[in-house]
């Protein structure tokens, strides 16, 4: 992709090949991306080689197992064996994240999540990689 500013009097005019878009995963129409950025997708390893998403955490009963962080006492919320941040998604927010929900992470509750036909939680081997630190389930 070439910045045509030097060859054309039209400001902010770019030229891009359709093949250039295919180099970026998902083929976004990102005509402003320079060659170095675009080629980084070809020359580096993909995040998907190291990470994956198994979808949203599902409790099977959000009214029972999810709380807003202000509903839980501070000392309980800081204990990663009792509650963890649960990113639910939703509308994009400009000035803060979607981290206002906490999920009950007590060992007995996790057993419920594993045995319930609707519930789905982050596999333990992903949580254990963080060596006990609070991570987003």
C-alpha cells in the first residue's frame, strides 16, 4: 500500500491492493495500515497459537451466582477462591471496562458449574497457570 501524498495533490489519499487486506486475519478493510504493520501478521506468530477462547462463562443461574462488585465485601472480593471478575461483555464503554460483575468461585460452586448441563466455566488448567493469581474466568 502506498501513501499517494507525494504523487497526488489529494490529501490523505491511499492506494491498497485487495491482496494486502488478506494478509491481516479477518481481512479488514484497513487501507491506512502501512507495510510494516501489515507484514507483522505474516512474519510473527499468531496469538491463537498460544491462546484460545472457549466462549463465555455460563453459570446456569446468573441471579444466584453473579453479583456486582459493589454487592460483595472488599475482603471477600479480593479472595480469588471465593469470587472472581466475570467479563460479561455488552455495549462498548468509552471510559471503563465491562468488569462490574463478579462470579462466585467457591470450590463447591465450581463443582455445580461442572455438573450443571447449562453451566460452563473456564477449565482449571487455564486458571492454575496463573499460580493462584486472580484471573478473569
